[in-house]
C-alpha cells in the first residue's frame, strides 16, 4: 500500500513515515499543499494523510483539489484545533476521517487500516475466504485456523491483492504500491514473492487463491464468505 | 408607556389629539366669521328699511307722522318681530302697528344729534333684537325739528340662518375629519413601508450572514443601513481574524505537543512517564481554545437552522463511523431556528452526537422542540447509558465518566461551557425509547 503524507512540521512528518514503514506501508511525504496536489494527482495512492494547517495552500484546499481532479482514494485529515466546524468542513470537502493532534500512533494506524478496508468494500477487519483468513487489523494470515508466518512484504502483497480481489493487478502496479520508488522494477522479485506466498498459503495447491494472467499480472480469485 | 414603542401608535395618538383641535378651531373661526357677516347683513337690511321709513314721514302740525302705507308689511302685522318708533325731544310721536308691548322707557332720547346712526345687538323684553336708530333734523316752516327713528328686528331670522349654517358646517367638518384619518392611515402605511422592508431584510440577514443590506432605501434610512452594513462587514472580518488567530494558536501549540508525543512513543519507558502530562497539556490547550472561541460571538444574533446543522454533522459522522454501522433518527423540525453562532452550535451538537455514536451501539436519536419559551434538544443513544451515580459527575466541568477514550474527555466539558454561555442547562437521563443515555439540553428562546 502506498500512502501520501502531507505535513509541514518535519518531525511529525518523519514520525508518521517511520510508523507507516514499520507497519508495512510505503509512503511519499511532502510539506506543502502545492506539492501535495501534484503528487496526489500524479501517483495512484491508496490513501492520503493531509494536515489541515499547511502553509500557502491549506489542507482543506488540497482535499478539495484532489477530489476535483477525480482522485477517489481515502483521505485522512490531521487537525490541530479539532473543533467540529473544521472537522465537518474537512469531511464535506471530501476527507473520509480525521485524527486530532497530538495522536497516538496506534490510533492513526487503526484509522488508516479501517479506511483502506472500507475503501475495498469490507466492513470487518477480518477477510474470511473459508480455510484462508486475512486479519487486516492484526496483519495476520491463517490457514485452516493455523497462523502462518509471513514476512511483511509477503503479507502486504497478499493484502493488496485481496483488497483488489477480482481485479487484474499488474506487476508495475504491485511494485508501485508496495515498494519504495528506488526499487528496480525490472527485477523478478515480484514473481519470487508470489511463488513463495503461494507455497505458504496454499501448500497443496487445492485453493489456488492467486491466478497468474500471462504477461499481464495477477488476480486474487477467492471471494469472501461473509 | 409600552404603547409608544410603536411608531404607528405614536402617529395615531398624535393625530387623534391634533385632528379634533384643528377641526374644532376651524369650526369656531368659521362660525364667528359667519355670525359677523350675518350681523352686518342685518345692519344693511335695517339701513334700507330706515331709508324707506324716512321716505314715508310727513310733518304735519309740527310733528312727524306716517302718512302712507309702509312698504314692509312687517311693520303693520302685530307681533311680526319688526318694530319702529319715531321720537322727538318731546317724546314718542309714532309707533308701528306691530308694537303690541309697552314701549321700553329707555328708548326715549335724551338728546338728538342729527346725522348720528347707531346699530346695536341687544337683549330686550322681546328677547334678542337688532336695533338701528337714526337721528335727523327736519326742516320746516317753524325751524328745524330734531327726530329720532328707531327700528327693531328680532333675531329669529338671524338664528335660523346660523342654525342651518352650523348644521352644514358640522357635516362638512365631520366628513373632512374622516377623510383625513383615512388619508393619514394610508400615508403612515406608505411612510413606514421602508422600515417594514428594513426589518424583513434584517431577518433575511440572520439566515444568510454573509450578505449585506440592499441600498434602495429612502435617503433618511440609508445612513442607518450603511452603518449597519459597516458593522456587519467589521464583524465578519473580526470573526474571521479571530478564527484565524485561534487556528494559528492551536497549530503552534498542538504541533510541538504532537512532536514531543511522537518522540515519546518511540521509547516505551519515556512514553509511560510522559503520557499523562502530555494528555493533560493537550486537554488544557483544547479546552482553553474552545472557551476562547466562545468569546467570538458577534453582536447581531443570527439564526441557525438546527436541523440543517445536525444534518451536516450526521453526514460527517456517517463517514467517520461507517454509514452502515449507525442509524440516525433526525426528528428536529425543518423550521427550528435558534439564535446563536454556527461555530458554537456545531461544536455543541458535534460533541453530543459524537458521544452518542461513540458510546451507543447503533441507533442515535436527535430531536428539538420549543416548550414554554425554551428550546429542548434531546440526543439519545442505545448504548449502556450513564449510571445514576455518575450522571452529575460527568456534567461537572472537565470530569469524565471513564478513561476509555483518552484525549476525548473535554468534549462534554466544552459542550457544557457553550450551553452555559447561552444561559442553558444540560441534564443526563435514560432514553425512554432507545434505553441508552439521554442528554437533554435546555436553551432559552431569544427573540
């Protein structure tokens, strides 16, 4: 998952990015509204975190512009004052949730998680595919009730495919959403990850959760039980 | 003196006092003038009768005598009201046949001055009469004979004419009075129309606060509307400046707090030590900022449509709490207009609705009604509710019933501050419909 972080205070920006990284998200960060509008319209992010109190172009304007440009990904606003008028204006401008500063890292991550899940059309944090269950809140995967040991890259790959179930996801899209920009896109690392993932979650090849569409990418083939 | 607060009643009262005075005075003056002209006509009439009488006099035997039939039959008809006498220094020489009463003794002249004419309006034994006397010197063979002629006419004709005139005058003045009253009512309506329009324009202003009063008023009112527009513009500017200052202050206080909190969270040991002081600082800053914004009230109270305001909040909360999870029942009537600042009511209702979402399970109910000059607003949920022994303590400023939601505890305290600023009160109870908490806000209706 690739997230956009817009915050003018460098310490907070850095802290948010560190938290996101340790939670397995990839993030781009910037400190002013103009750059935020540019980044937010140029790249297909999965979510944006936007501070309302930005210099020059304020956060509310950034949210409005991104929505006017047709960007549909969830937007979480950070507000210092935390009064309802600001929150309502932010939500009316197109944001989906808010976090009041100062915040607990757990709270921010929980909100991000819930927004990503809701954007994919799942109300519950647990994605139940019968024998295979992905818990997006705890970021764990279990097969027939047994918890599987996945690396965070493997988990993120699986979660991204599952949240985009039924859609064709190209290797380029996967790399864009899962890895930092300096990642070498020609490498076959993705194929290696997918292969390892298949072995871990479907060792007997009886479930076949991930289809390979030759020359185009992958498609998550399972449907949730609930 | 409540009556005189209305311009219309002032004008009506003034015209009720002035109109009878003006009409009465005019009536009196016209009556006097008419009486004068009647009297003067009477004098002329007596004058011409005097000349006719003179023409009928003959001197025979050294004494004046009426030799021929008098021109006016009134002199001959007894009791006709028209009487004549002829006096010489020796005494009365002749009286008209109409005189049936004893000749008043004071008619006899003491001295006769030839050429003297005397008109009188007097009260006699026959009632009110007009009297004309004329002194002449008659030349005859025996020298000059002084003669006084006196004609009386009673006032019956004069009275009848005056009566008929007064009747007509009364009718005219009455009709004039009624016409003036109607005309004045119409003029008053027309004259006060711009003020009525001003009131309705100001009422509209309450609903759309950013607008200004239009400029098409009479020149006497334009200075008022201009000043009002200036005040409105200043207030909008001031409240904008105030809002910006508070936002800057919030940003510059909360951002360092967020930085410290972020650093503290990187070290579990440090976080444990700093969590409580940081939370307290955050709450104090939030609370004080909310209280400061309460002072940003503008002087001209504006109306807020509470239903629309709650609708916006519910839409916003629907996003935050996932629309499918919450079921809002908004039962506030569409015409519920409350006087106050939008930001205050947004904060007030936002906090109560947010609490209902946070502590309730699924259903949230919000209602408002006007009762005995007060707005009663109810926000209810289907959560566990507030235990009886905690109901008072959660309403005490800054205290929370639980610590489950850290950093969110000031919401209720802020809401209570706002309600107090509007001279209202908050009560907590159990929702009779949903079974959870019921917050009842009571606010006085300001008109």
